[in-house]
């Protein structure tokens, strides 16, 4: 389709991106057109003046002379003004259309263009150009748009073509949107299905894994207690190993399930008034045997009668995790202090230790699931405790943080709002996994 009425068609491309120019040139040449290319409006104008093309395809944003100005120059030049100009633009705003009209452009095509659409548009322009040239009438049209006066030099046929091509683009965009919507619906259904599958999987796993594990733990304990007869030292050592490995696995299963449940939006926060001094005392009494084993001093300071609105079980879980970590990572003979302060709008709980501290580079990483700092990996743990604690604090619309320096101990803290809005950040589960 390179000739119209036996005449050789030349298409001039003005495009500053060498790759895009090359792609377009290839497409047009492949379809039998002769092509001239220029990297900006100024050079394209010079090229058109040297050898008038049959059609111009111009980008809008170009250095030296942009597509609008280039088009204006073409339309102001008596020798070139009948050459149809097709502008490649984003058509992002009505201003693009106005500027296109003002520059006298004949057609718009949205970038990135569809190749088949571009070729059919070129075919249309070339077939109609004699008709258009004959129908042109003189005269300018003044319009004011967005507070600016524009004088439109395009003729009726041009305006019509421009509006039709704009409308066609709008229809095409709409069709693309309808397609995209359909795809989204399919994806949504798929996500819902996977989410249901994940929920079922979690609740099955939680049951199926814990039941046999409880048997492993129970029987290894009975063996270790010599209920089934005395054990040799070696047998006792191995039975203890089985028991400890079982306990580790149970912690891991519980943590993984807890985290998945939180991430799946199944966190069930039940708010109540919690007396903080009692909670701190409970947690410290629970962990005292561990601290005593390492000769670590535990201390607490909390104003009597300070109450926070939170889920008591989850709050205990957060504090137990922080104090447990502090004891675990602090060398023998160290110190762990828990301090609770009332601030203006919140209540801040700090757990400070005299342990190894956490280098700045690792401070963000330790809140990620399964991250455990290199030199501390030999301690018992799953690497999930802080990730869970942080999410629990956030579910209470609180803030979780850490102040630490390598070699100078750590201070993990969390602040909870004094009054938590009736709807906490976590969603309430209609069907919490047991
Ligand atoms: P776990 O304790 O099971 O390893 P956590 O998520 O609770 O997992 O902690 C992640 C990592 O953060 C720990 O492995 C450790 O490297 C570091 N960490 C946590 N608390 C402390 C602390 N008080 N002092 C030094 N490092 C800590």
C-alpha cells in the first residue's frame, strides 16, 4: 500500500528517541513506504523544505523545536501547509488537544501506539488527503481555554478529523479498560480462592502438626523421667535432644501460624483495661528463673494504677518476647530493666539490657521474619518473635522501636495510645483459627 494514485509516498518522521525512530522507520519501510527521519522539529522542517513529504509523523516532546511548533511552521509555509501532520502524543489532557488544534495538526495518535492502528490511520490520511485539501476554507477561530486565548487555524475538515481521531482513541482506551477490568475480576476471584485455600491450610496444619508433636514431646518427657525404666547417660542425652528439638519445632509452628494468621487479617484483638504494673510483674515472675540461671538482675519501674486499653494476652506476648530476648542475648551477670512511662497521648514501655547491642545496619533487619543476627544464631529462637511483636503493636495502633549501639546494650520500646479507637487496626476475625 505504498502508492496512492501511482505516486511514491514519502513519510517524514520527527522523533528524538533513536530507538523509537528506528522502530517506526522499520515498520513503515516494511509496509512499503519511503521514510525520511529527523531527530527534532528544526531538522525535520529543513528536511521537508528540501524534499516535501507526503505525510509527516511527529513526536511532541523534542529538543530544539517541539512537535507543536514544528507543526505550526509546516502549516504556515505555503509550500508545505497541505501536508497532513500526524502528532504522536499522550493525549493526557484537553490542553494537548487544544495545542494540537492550535498548531494545525491533522491527527493525533496516542503513544505508545498500536502498530495496526497506526498503519490504518496512515492509510486513511493518505486516501483522504486530496479531498481534505480541496475542502479547506480560510479563517481563524479564537477560543479561550484554561484562561488562555488560543487561535485555531485548522480548517473544518481538520478539526473534524482531529476530533474523530481523539474520539477513536477514547473508545480504544475504554475498550482497553474494559479488558483490564475483566482481567482484574478473574485475578480477584483467583486471589479469593487462594486466600480461602490458605486459611484452610493453616487451620489444618495447626492441628495436624501439633497433634503428633505433642506425642513426641509427651513420650520423650516420660522416657526422660524414667517412667519406662532407667536410661543410660547416653540414652538420656539423646532423649533430651529429641525433647528440645520437639520444643523448638512447636515454637516454630506456633510462631509461623501466629504470623500467618496476623498477616491474613485473622488477628483477633479483644480490648480490655490492663493494669500495667500487674502485667509487668507477671511477665518478670515468669521469666525470673531464666534470668537467675544466668545471674541476670531483673528490675521494673511502673507507676501504680497505670492502665492501658489493650488485648491483655497479646500485650503479655509482646512484653514476654522483649524481656525474653533481653535475657537470652545478655551475657551472664548483666541487667535487664523494664520501665513504663505515661507520655502525653501514649504509654511507653521500655526494655533495656546490658547485652551486645545491635549495629545500626541490622536494626531494621531484625524486624523481618526469620532474620537472626549472625553472631547470636547459636541461641534458641525462631527469628519470628520481633516480627510478630511489631505487628501486634501496630494492630493496637501503637509504635514499636529500638535504640541501640553495638557494644552498648539495647532498648526496645513500644508506645500504645492511651485510648485506642473502638476499631483497632487489626480486623476482627469472624472465624479465628484455633
Ligand atoms: P529470635 O529471638 O527467635 O532469634 P527475634 O525476632 O525475637 O527472634 O529476634 C531477631 C533477632 O534480633 C535475634 O536473633 C537477635 O539477633 C536480635 N535481637 C533481638 N533482641 C535482642 C537483644 N535484646 N539484644 C541483641 N540482639 C537482639
